[in-house]
C-alpha cells in the first residue's frame, strides 16, 4: 500500500488507484487549513506509509533511516505527525469499509443465486448456512424449559464475557 500526500488545499480524502499488482495506491490530500504536508518531512511521510502497512517502530526506523526513538517521538509527541496518521488511518478505514460493503453485496447475490438454483442439496446447504449465520436456526423449535441452575450459569457466563471484553482478554 502506498500513500502519498499531494499537499493541495483540498479537503482530506484519499484517491484510490490500482497498480498492476492490484495493490491500491492512495493519494492523500491534506486539509487546507492544516497544511500538514508542509509540516512533515519526507522521512515522516514515508514513516506514516510504513506504519499504515503494519510495521512496528523498529521496522519503520530501519526502513526510513532514523532511530526507533525518533519514530516513537513522532508517533507520541509530534502533533502534525499524529494528526496526519490519524486522518490517514480513518480514511483508510473508510475505504476498507466500502470494500467490505461491496463484498457483502456480492456475497448476498451469490447466496440468492444458490437458493434459486435447481440443485436441491445446494439450496438446502445454503439455506442452513444463512439460518446459522443469522442466528435463526433454532427459531422454529419449541423453547426448552430452563432451570434456575441454567439461568444462573448463563448469567455468570455473560458476566464473565463482559469482564473479558472490558479487560481486553481474547477468547481462545
């Protein structure tokens, strides 16, 4: 992924272009009032690009030709760098969300075709997967009676999941 600042006075946005390798090249236009391009040097611009590719501070430093401490200082204390990085991350997330929405639309079309197809086995498998994903698989089954013990277990598990989420503990 390549991101370049054009330094124009246009509102912040990315233009997405594709290369022969199908990797997008994103051109960043900084906000006119900030003139971020004027505040960032070439090494900082390259550092932002590498950070957005997922590199850590040590990897970025080695690629850009500065110490890890410089990259850390940019990330944590340089307001123009921090703002430029945040804006680019946000805009990159928007691009990815739009791509995901397009993939979901395509996927729904494929599911619809499978459900309208002639192969009964494929139709059944597809329908079951849709129900499983939607959480409605057991919707038509009668509700089983729950005991007090089952309700307590369920409440404890839900509370535990909330605590895990609040503490940032990943489930295995």
